[in-house]
C-alpha cells in the first residue's frame, strides 16, 4: 500500500534530505586514497548526528554500518571495512540514509577516487547519473510509475550498459523502504498513477556487463555476476502540487 505524504510530512522529509545531501557533500570532500571505507563510515555517522539526525541504515536488518560503501564491481550494500583502503582509480559508491523527526531520506552517488578513471568507468558513471535524471524527469503527476523505470532503462541501455533488475527504488517515508517498488527497467504506462504526496527513491544501478548480480558470503554485499564495473546514483523525490522536488539535492552539486 502506498502511503501518500502531506505537505507537512514532506517538509520533514526535506530536512532529512538536507542532512543526507550535506553528509554526502562532506564525504565527497573527504574521499582520498589511503582512507578506509570504515573511516568514511565513522565520518558519516558524525556528520549525520551533528545535524541532529540518526543514520537510517545502522542496525537495519542487522546492517553494521552507517552507510554502504561499494567499490568497483560491488553494486550496492557494501559493508564499511577497516581493511578496505581506497586506491586511485577506484569507483566508489556511497549510499547514505538519515532519519529526521521520524522520516527518512535516501541518496547515493558514485565517485572516482583520485587519479584518472578509465574511459569506460567515466562513461558508465555519466550514463548512470543521466539515467537517474531521466527517471526523475519521468516522475510527473498523471504519469504511470513504470514510466520512471522505462526512462532509466532507455538511457542506460542506450549507452551500452545494463540495469540491475534484482534491486529497485522504493517509496520512502516513516520507513526506509515502503511501497511502491520502483524498478529500473520495464515497459511504460503501467503501475500506479503518479500523484502529489508520492515520495520515492529512484536508484539506478547500472553495470558494464550483465545485469545479473550475486550476494557475497557476508550476506550483504551485492556484486555483478560477471565481475564487471557497476555504478549507482539515488535521490529521494517528492511529487507535490507544483511538480517534483528532489529532497536530497546537493547544494554543491
Ligand atoms: Mg540508498
Ligand atoms: Mg534506496
């Protein structure tokens, strides 16, 4: 069941979104070779709590970190580790969630760790971000929800890549994951009608090779089935009477 949000609830989610956006900006400024993913996790927890919010992911179904840190062929849900030091050329995915006054916001970025990324990595990351922008543009009052995934897929596959199918975007609110699911592929014109009060996280996960994935023995880290590179971007977006609002938009971006 989709829980539509009042303008007042969206106001609280805007605050949660601001915390997440600021935290991502602060993390991006900190990323450098030699830092471990656990160092980033510690910083993220500080940044979130300093803003009066609480990490959404910590303890979620037993997840041990404040954020997810996924490198290269890792798609999502990487666990921050004291033994994973960043190296130049790494493609790092940072996924951050925070809860403010009972409401969550969820956002992710892909970033290169110092040094020149490969041409393919650069193309992948750009296409993934563009696929998110296309998905956001398709989220309009009166549209159908599957228009979003269709738009994402058109851009990602148009660039020669594949969209992960086993994980999807989702509604966001008092719970981190609510209905509806927002897949990153599919035919347009299906699913619920988009209307004011809908708040969703759109989060394309795009691979160089196959869309298929598997989960490592840590029961969390999702990797591409063929070991190919993967990128991920995510925003939490509210549909309002005036259009849409990206609640996790970053001032510095
Ligand atoms: Mg996320
Ligand atoms: Mg999400």
